[in-house]
C-alpha cells in the first residue's frame, strides 16, 4: 500500500478500534487459482492477538486453509469525495484540486481452520453479543427454537483464526492541508452525513 508519511498511522489502539468498529473485512488469499477475496465479519481477540471469523464448509477457503496460509485482511471506514470548494485557502490562491478521504487498516497474518465446536460457539457468541448490544431486545442463542436447530447451523460452518503478524494503517484525512482547511473538510463531512470521517478528523485536529 502506498503510504505517505502524513497519512501513516502506527498507533495500535487506533487501528484496533477501526477493526472493532468496522467488523466486515476483506480476506485476501492466494492459491494456484490466483487471488481471491472473501468478505467476512471479524472479531478481534486481545488474548491471542488474533482475528476470528467463520465460513461455510462449502467455501473453497476450507480446502485452502487445511494448511496455514499467509493472508491479508482489509478493513475500511467510510470514504468520501473532497471538493476543492471546501478549502478556505482556495479563496486566496485557488491552488486546490479534488481528492478522496478514507481510513483503512491492512492486517497481515497466518490463517488456519479451527475445527472445534466449543471454539466456534465462542466465536459466534462474542460476535453476536457485540452487535446485538445495539438492539433494543438483543437476540441470544437461547432464543432459537431448539438446541438441535443451533447445532444444525453450526455443522455447516467452521471457525477461522488469523494470528496477526503486522498492522498497517492509512488515515487520509487531509493532514497535508492547513488546520483551517482540515476543519473545513471535517465540517463539510459532518453536514453531509459522513459522521465517522468527520469525527476522526476532529479527533486528529484535537490531538495536534
């Protein structure tokens, strides 16, 4: 990934928060058939410094991950177009062009299958608990009609563990512009409903 100094993010707490807040990651793998991408909801486990997911047993990944594989997982926050008209500096010098702001985290790791029913249940329970917490009445596994029904669903999937070896973050949030122009872009994002990017930009400005 092209990574200019202004946009490089190395703070692990920031990178892990992006992962936790944007659970759907793109898992990139390579085999004799070439590159492949699978889009999966992930859960970060601090104890093992790993990403966990689950896949259908019919997925070709199951065959590939019979042996450990080097993989890449990409997580992305919202992204948005930046109009040069938003820059206050443009009123003085007119030296401005359009661009695009975004935030991404690339995770390198070693992926493998974990064929253990207890582990799989734990992966699903953590994932469900995190995202059901936003619901007025959170769903629980015990809400299923029978334990046999849950087991039938579990029999169709398998857990995947990715042991993290490297985290690379890129936050392209107009850091190469003046603070006045950064705030102007953040304000425009906020007005346009791109709240996650505007929040990140305000936080970056407050940290200066």
